[in-house]
C-alpha cells in the first residue's frame, strides 16, 4: 500500500511489495518537483510563498520516504530489501540534485536578504531560513558553474559509497565452524537450537561472526586459538569497504576545499556545538592524557590474569591480545567485585527489563506507554507495537515499534530510526511521530527467556533515548534537526540510571523467582562500573581521534585508513593485534552513516550528560521536576534552538567535565 498524505497522522504504512516502494518513490519525487516549480516561479518571494511551501513539502517528503528506506534494514523479504536499498539511492540522488538548483537558492536568498521580513519571523522560522540558506550555500550554489558540477559529482558519489558500505556491513554473513571441543567453556544454552554440520566425522557448530555470538565466544572460550579465530573473523569482513572508505575520505576533502576550507573537519564542525576541530581535539587529547595512566594500570591487571591462567594450564604466556580483552575484563570484574555477569543476566530478562525501562522514561518525562490498542501494520510478525500518551491522557503522542530478535540479513546492532517526526503537514497540523528500534538479541529458548547482560541493558536504555527524543520533539520543520553532538546528550543522560542503586532495584528481578536483585549484589555491580573503565573510555577517545584524523588531512592520499586505524588503536587504545591481519576500519559504520566528523559526539555527550544528571537528578530536584525541565529545554526544541544555550538553561551554568571524571574516579 502506497502511503499518501492522508495517512500521515495514522500508524505508519509499510510497503508490502517492491512495486509499492517504486511507485511511492516516484510519487514523492513528482510532488516535490511540482512544489519546487511553483516556488521558483514566484516573482516576489516571501517566507509564506516560498520557504514555508518548501519546508512543508520537505516534512511530508521525509515522512513518506523514511518508511520506505527503513525497510532495507529490517524486512525479511529480499525483494523488499533490495527495492528499499534502491529507493535510498534514488532518493538521495534526487535530494543531491534538488539541493544544487540555483533557482531555488535565488528565491531562498531573496527571503534571507529581506531584513524587514526576517525580523518579523518567529525564532524557529527565522532559524529555518538561515539553515536553509546555509545548506544551499554550503552545497556550492555561490560557486562557479564548473565548481558546482564538481560538488554535485562528489555528493552523488559519496551517497553511493556510503550506501554500499552500510549495505555490505548489514548483509555480511561470515561465520566460522567450530567443534564442541573448540568451544569448550561455552554454556549449554549456547548450543540450543544452534545450526551444525558434520565435517568428516566431526560435528561443527556454525558461529556467526557478529556481536552477540562473537561476544559469547570471546568471553567463555577457554581455547585462545578459538577466541582468535572468532575475533579475526569479526574484525576482517567486508574487505571491499576499505576502498570505499578510502575514496570517501578523499572525496570529502575535495568537497571541503572547493568551499575554501582546509579540511573536511573544518567544513563540517562549523555547524556543530563544538564549532572547530581544535575544540574536539582539545577534549579528546585532554581525556586521553587523564585516562591513559589508569588504563595502563588496568591493562597490566588483565595481562596478569591471563598469565596466571595460561601458566596454570602448563602453557607459555606470550602476550595479551585483542581477542583476550572480553574474557579477562570479565574475569577482572568477577575477581575484583565478585560480579559474575552470567549471574547478573538472570535478573535482566528482556521482556521484564523492557517494560521497566519504558516506565523509567515515561515517569521521568510525564508520559505513559501501552501496547497498541489495535493491530498495526508492521514489517515482521515479531515486531511489538506501543502507543505513547501524555501521562494524564490529555493527548496521544506517538508510536514505538520494537523489532528485538536477530534474523539473517537484518541490521545486526541496536539502533533507532525516526520513522516520522511531529512536524507540520501541508494543512498546518502536526504529524504523529513514530520511532522504530531494531536489535539483534538471540531468540528465547524453550527453557530460558532472553537474558541481557548489564551492558545490553545500557544499550537498550541508550537506544530508547533516541526513540523518545523523536517522540518528544516539537520542532516544526524537519530541516531543523539537532546537531550530532547535541542529539546524543539525551540518550547518554538516561544511561546514568542503569548505575543508580535505586533504579537497579526497580529494573532487576530474577527471571525465575521474580525476586529483586539483592542490595549486596547491586552494590557490587555498581562498584564494578569502573572495572577496565579507563580502557573502555580510552577506546571511545581513540575512535573520535581516528575520525578526526582521517578528516583533517589536507592532501588526498595522505593517510591509509586501515594502517592508521590499526596504528592509532595500538598507540592510543592499547590494542595489540599480534600477527592477525584485521581491518576493523572496514566496519566502522558510524563514519559512513552520518557520524563523519561526529564520532566525538559520544564522548562530548558523555561529559555533558554526566554533568546534567549530577546537577539535576541527584537529589536536588525530584525526578518529575527535573524531567519536565529536561523535556522542555532539551527534547522539545529538537534542532530549533541554540544547543549550547539549551544546555546552559537546563544546568543554570556552563557545563563542566568534573562529574564525568568523578564517575571514573578521577579528579
């Protein structure tokens, strides 16, 4: 069924065939073109007859097309996946061409230059004009015709590279075949319903080299060769992506220099909270310097654990490698704080945790969530659907779709897609927002529900933060999206609760008995937060520096994306790959999926969110009061505000890194 404008305030309608997707794409493009032609024919451009028409059309264009392009990540129908991926390419190419039209820029510029009219617009409409003018100018519409042709070529090719890169990652099916002996140490539940084949007389189990399964092997397998095999398989797939990333880095530099910027990082960051690469590097390098001494101490402790285990088995210790990290950091947690993550998992059954995490968000934000009152269209029968309402039932807020279990060819991590935002439609009314979360948790077995590690609870809370951010935003215009380094703050802030004893008493209950996690175990779990914490944070710093490094080059060919990743991770993040040939840069999806020059956002947001939580949610205000302020100051404006000013209004002062460093045990 093709989604038309009349359905935009009802549940999202997901296309059920490749033909539907193709027709919907053509319809959306044709309508957009018609609006553009009407706008460029205006002889006396005003906000009302040009900017507002373009913005309302863009709102509806994005609403229709988001549901189409989302399906490539989630549909179990191969034809729909391919059609969705093709639609993504066609739509991106259309938007690239649309945003290179000089006649559109001419009418936008006419409104922008009309100081009298601009002074009469409200803040959000004025910001819309300013952002639209900047976007078109940043696309090269003040350049010469020859330069514009170059920019258009670069933009089109970048779209192709990024989509191909992500498609390769999402559809990677590499696996390894391992015997029961090679998988010694894995719990019995790992083998339930696991596919296997006989190779000769030996039964081999199929282990996917993807997050959940690889992590289980890296944690439990006693055989180091097995851990290395799985780690290398996980860290060396998608070899075609190496060339795609290398080319993208060079094209981004070419684009930036066409606009007179020395580097791509300079080009991107001037519209972010950070403003400059220097500000980002100051943050990253300052954190690196503070974290490194503690990280080196933690690494020495992990090395000692491995040495003890290896020598007790009568073998020779030859070093500590990346495939050892998960196993021995888990052991360190168990040894230092007597925390066994397998025991912890028993208190985090997925269905129970999900209900309680949703309650955490709704209580804090003044909302309520109920299962959908009617059967909604979905892309797979396992999808759960929820309605979100104001807590007093005064208004319907939107929908949340949860697709929780792993499937072949499905997106393999946990992430959220804003299928629809509460923007204004052509008739002036608000659209009903909808958010979809995809995860890849293992299916429950006949005897055991899905049990989450504490870190998976953290990821779940983080992802749902993005879902509620979309639901709570009241920005009128889809062009006014929050910059990356602001968008991560809300999710990071809510993650603080998974370490709060009071919250854990609510979130954690035993999957068999329903008993609350004992206070003594909660205390040990909270104390374990900083086990290998400096190493983990240093690895986030490394990724942010890597992203900056490859985008701060001033000459094409100045950096090898794989060699630099490996060298930098060893130098900054204390990684050791031994003799293994790995290229994790080929699966660093963030920097090919909108986080180019933006990975630092996670650390940036961690610092600010820790400050927010410490200042407003640690006994100084009730959660409801602070939650209402958080919703109004941080979530509702979306990108229709000065993010730095919003943060300072919420805090009542400029942000500080003190609270973040204190959580790690640093001054």
